[in-house]
C-alpha cells in the first residue's frame, strides 16, 4: 500500500524504557509483551488513519487476535508514552479522567487534630489526564507546592511529548460509559469541577480501544472511531509470530503446533466456542521447549494440547 | 493544533484530513473510507460473530413456531378441533403475496384449548409479477431503533452500591449535626446483574414473534449474552419453559435482585376464550414472588394500556410496546410503580 506513513510498523523502535525497578531488576516497560507485533498492511493503515484524523482507533476481533498488545507496540515504535487501563463492569467514565478520594478527605476533615490538605491532594488523575497533560497530572492540576507530586505511570518513554492510551475491553463497561467518554475523546479536554481546572492537550494522543463485542457499543461512540477488525491469526501468521518471539531455530515446533491450533480453532468456532489464542500458542511452544516435548502422539504432547487448546468452558463437565 | 472543537461524528472532513496527511494511492482510499465508516457499502454493523451469537440467543430457546402453522402444545390442544385462519401482520418472506384470506373461526373452544393459527397456505399465494417486483417496504420494528438501546437500559438497569461516598447526603448530615455512623454511598445504575427474559411463544404473540426475537436479542447484546437468560414459554412460564433442545422444564426464579423482562400479551389476545382467569391468577402469583425476591419486573406488552390486566399493574412495570416507548416513558413507568 502506497501512502505517507507517520507510523511505520517496520521502523526502528524509538521507545525509551523507564528505569529498572531495583526490586525486580526489570523496567516497568518490560512487564507486558509489546516489543513484538506482526502487522497486516490494513492494520498499519488503520493506525495511520487514526493518527492522521485524531480519532480513537477501535479494534474489534476475537480474543487472542492481538488487539490489546497493539497499542503498546505502536508506542514502542513511535517512542511515545504509554498508558493502559482495563475496563471492568465497575468502571465509570470518570475513572479514566480522575478520581477524587472523598473518603480520605472526609476522614481528615473529621480528624480534629489534622489539617485538611488542599482539594488537589485528594485527586488521582486517570489515564486520559496523564495522556493529555502529564505535567498537570503530576501536580494533580494544582500549582500549590504543598500538594505532593505523583510519579508518571507511563510504561514507556517518560519524556515523550505524545502518548498512546489503551482502553482495553470497553464492552465490559456499563452501557452508558462509552457515551460518557464521547466528549473527552472527541475534544481531548475535560473539566475537573473540584479544582475548577480544565485539562486539555495540544499534542493529540493516540487512543486505542478494544472490544470483544460481548456487549453492543452505542452507534454514537462507534461513529467517532476509526474501526478495524482483527481476524484470528492464521497458521502462517502464528508461525511468523513464533519466529519473532523465539527465533528461527525451532521450526520443528512452530509448524505442528500452529497446525493443531488451527484445527482446534476451526472446530471450536464451528461450535461457537472461543478458539485458542496467540498467547496459548506461544505458551504451548514455551512449554514444549522447556519440557523437551516433541509434537506427535506422546502422552505429554496430548496433555499440552488438552491443557492449552481444549480448555473446558465454565459449566462443562470435566469428566466428559 | 486541534481544530475540532467538540466530540463530533466522523464526517467527510476526517476523510479529507486523512487523505491530506497520508497522500494515499487510489487503491488505498476505499480502505480508509471503510475504516472511517464513510463507505456506504461498509457501514459498521454488528460483526458476524456477534450476529451469530444473537441468533443463538434465540435458537437457544424453544423452537419458534413456524409462521405458516402455529399450534399450541399437543397435550393441551387438539389441532383438529380448532382452527383460525388469519390474514396476519406476518408477511411471507419473499415475493409471493397473500391474495385474499378469509378469516374464520371453525371451532368452539373448550376450557383448555387455544386456537390453532394458520396463515394463508401456499396455494392461496400468487407469485409476484415483474411489475410487482419492487421491494416491499419493511415493517417498522415496534421499538424505534434510535431509542431501543436507551429504552432497554432503562428497563433492565438496577441500582448498585458503589464505593463512592454521596457527598450531597454527607454534607446534609453534617449540616444537621448528625453523627455519621455509616457513610452514604452513591448508587449507580448498572446492568451488571444480568437479566432474565421471559419470551411468550403463545399463539397470541405470533404476529409479534419477529419483534420479540429482536427485542430479546437486543437485550442480550446490550446486557451481555452470558448474563442474559432467555426463557421461552407458552401461556404461563411457571407451567413450563423451553430449554435449548426444545424440551420442557420447570421454571427457575432468577437470583435475588436480577431484573426480569416479560415479553408477552398476558393472554389479552385470547379474551374471546371462555376463561382466562386461571392464567391471570398464576401471573399475579409469579409477579408477587418475583417482587418478594427483589427482582424488578418490566413487561413489554403489544396492546394498549386500557386492555392491561389491572390485577398485575401493582406488581410490574407495564410498557406499551410500540414506537412511543422510550427511555423516558419507561423510567416514568418505573417511578410510578415505585410510588405505589
């Protein structure tokens, strides 16, 4: 495909990993797999369209298609900051903007011996605040020097001007949540009434939103997004992913495991069940490498296939 | 610099912006338009996977009566004894059109019988001619698609306790000098408790079968398929409901607090039958028990309010299932019941 790419999936990664945690010896940026990603041309184009238009990128597709790991890889390649949040059934739209710790404030207000801190001290910025304006988020929206500053929770490139935000599994949220995000995601600004402060950005972040379509999203929300669907990876793509993860030396493992996963996936989809994902494919390879299991007919191999690819669904009788 | 001043829908301006920035070759342009949902042939719709699951929601339930011949369960009904032929609101799927279909009631119903409803048999249909080949206007769904989502949310949402203090209530308590022994919490509306849908497959609901399926599927899509239980029944759910294989089983109450949506005519279409009282008594009993279990009950009824059974109105929110039903009317109906 021929066009001007702001984002080039084959480009040299520009990410800077934050300092290592002395306790674990790992950088926070290493915690999730975001350094390897196999793009289709269409997906690379979708990222570029989202960047060009400033619209959120809505990724649809089955579990394991690579929706959640895309955002971090984009940030990794672009050298942008990276924030993520996983939506749950309890998430409210405001959680992505800020939270006000009313309980702490009330507790301190009722404690006669203690001075109540300025309102800003009870503010916890959400991922969108960090993405829009990290300097303001660090200061919790206040210029008061007595308000303790917060560390930037970015997992990549802390000094970068722009950011990628992953809002994962938005379909888990209550139906009103996407609608309540329309304004901050569309205008890149929101108001914090507790502080009488408006948070806004001049460097647009890339917002990546994923959905498994377990719950229908409002049309008004979808119509504000660049939409693309990630298909379940084919055996060929799985093979490519394995080479990128484990190197080219284990072809004898990659192909048969990809082939069996493909078989299981087709059978499961026919029964309208969830097919095994890329993560399970990589787990199978790792298990075989670690345990010295060769794909074939051995009991050990059957156990790996059963444990990773034929997981029973909730409610299934495990004896059958 | 951000020029867009508000959260606007994607428009042709986005396409222009993308083309200006990306300078795509001609073959890439349609792809970009599709991603921006500006290609009229590529409007974003429910993806295939979800559509398949929606159908499963319906096929998970009892086999839907065929539109050409609908009969009530054999043990309570003798097909030969009663037949009603109707010119139905249901249309044949393709070109054939119903010519003239006389309406007749050919049997006297005894106490337990429901009539067999038969649509015009194929012999009475004539193939459409060429000049008649123009597409027939689609029947409008009973609920307005533009407000369907908010209407469903209003019907099935419950209040859940969250961990956010209710500042207004707290302030009020402090002003009045009350001792705060328990922090009042904000109650958010939520659909996370799931929902049980009682879907009437009785003969009186045949004209609304497509709409009922659509409504049940829309509820499942919005609330989440895994927490939506669709239980089809005929006449009365507590007599039996259908399982996914089409067999019958006993009705089970939902867990306490889970809302129940009933899509039914509550026997109103059978008012000509000798006695609908026993069914009504069972409905009264069911609604009372659901209320005792703190399940809110919303009934979508395809008939006018003046026909609704008065005995049930104090135990459930009745919604006239037509184009006028909206989030606002449903919330108002719920508030009216709460005030009773």
